């Protein structure tokens, strides 16, 4: 998760200058000078925003939007949209594994400005998002509504629902309603890697969790997670995590 959040450099915009963006996008806005006063425009709608060392802002937009400086220089980071949507999908799936609860897409805003802590950086964004989800009330949150509206969010939720009954990729693509090549492209975009490798890691992580939390035998854990044998299970876990399932259990 962290690698994709960490790789983006910031861009500095001089006082009095503006910058236009094409959505869907999330921008983390921070001041360069002591204070920066900005106008954020989504079509005919405009927001006056003031940021300083104690306050930054997240700007989210579905379509075109513009940020102009009235006072002070500012900088922005591109927040990886697919990664943020993927993280939210995982977190909300854990909270409602049967697909109920907060999984909805309606009400995504055309654009919004969200207050954020002054020390929020792109390197801390994933932790900040986790804390926001954990502390969020059940009411609407414009950031969450925006992320739920992304196809990558729905795709990850779909894959999480389907992982209990492993299917060939061609079958998953048909169930999702697209061709297999297009499904693979969507998955690589949303997941940051090929689908087979991602599903392999999900299965392994689930199996390790069962090893740690249950007293089932290694054979029982292997069989319940679709491994051909306990030795196959052991090789897979050691290959992915560097230690055997038995060592995971001994550490608990």
C-alpha cells in the first residue's frame, strides 16, 4: 500500500497563479508560505479556502476543477485514486463482509473541499484514511461517497465477495459483465498488479489469519482455503512471507 502512496512528488504553484485539473482526482493541498488563501472552483461553484501550518485541504473532483491563489504560494500532491478506493473497499468490506452496510455509490459529489490536519502528507494518507473510516459516523462523507463512485471500489468489493468461491478469471469476468482482457486491465489498474498474484496474496493472508486465530490443523487450514495439500500451503506461505505457517503459529 505505502509504495504507491509514496512515489509522487509535490508540485509548487506561485502566488497569484492557478492550476486546472481533470477529474476524477484527489489533490492534497498544503501551503508553502505561512498562509495561503485559495479559490477552488467546480464549474460555477466556488469555495474560498485558507490553509496554514495547522491546516491543509483535500480537494476532490469528478470533472474539471481549478485552484487559484489569492494570497501565498501552495503545493499539491496527487493522491493515488485507485489505491485510496481499494483501501476503502477493504476497510468497509471488513466492517460489512456480507456486502451490506455502507456499500453504496449514490450521492458522490461533483466536487468538495475537505479540511485536513496541517501535518497530513502523502506518506501519511493511508493511515489518515484508515483513522477517518474507523471514526466515521454512519452519515454521508463526501470523500467516501467519491471513492465509492469509482469503478475500482466496486471491482475490489466484487473480488472480495467472490474470493470465498475461487473461479477462473474468465468466469469472474463474465460475472462482472466484461470481456476477460478488459477485466484483467481493470484489475491491474485497481490493484496495482496482476489479478492472479493479488488473489494469491489474499488467499495466503486469509489462511495465515486462520493459522493464528484457530487451532485447526495445517491440513484443515490448507483444505479450507483451496490449497492442494498442507505441503503446498507451507511452500506458498514461505514463498510469500518468508516463514512457514508453523512459525506464524509459534509466534502467537
